[in-house]
């Protein structure tokens, strides 16, 4: 059950649920807090990528795609693990594909946003 997970993971799962349900205000607050704490939280590279991708999706809704992509680029530069960068690349590719930007989606698979 979710109650057995560490606090940060519980918060991440809840934020992802809010985003899925289009409760954008709550998702944005939750992802913003997790993102602000990202370096202090003891998370795996894949989980850190999930936090970044959630923040990117919220930022896209609030301020537009350009700002969201800029955030993803900065986050990718600071990701120490290839595994985390790959997860971020796949998530960005999925976002571009959802938006019908298939060329950008293809580029994202190689880390070029």
C-alpha cells in the first residue's frame, strides 16, 4: 500500500494522480515542492526523473512549452546517472508526441529537446 512507502514517494504518487486527473493546481503545488527538495531527497535516478517530468508537465500548462523544455534541459544537465537521463528523454519524447510534435519527439530520444 502507498502508506508503506517513504514520504517523498507517497507525495510523488499523489502528485502524479492529480496530474492524471487534471487537478492541475494541486499537482503543480505538489510537484513544485518535490522539485524544490529534489537534491535533498534520497531518490533513485528514475524517481528523480519522474519528479522532473511531473514538474515539466505542470510548467507547460502554466507557462507554456518553451519554459517547460528549458527546465527539462537544465535538469538533464544536472542528472548524474545515464539511467535518469534516459528516463527523462523518454518522458520528453512522450510529451512532444502527445502534442503532435513528432520531430521533436524523435530528437528527444537522443536527449535533444
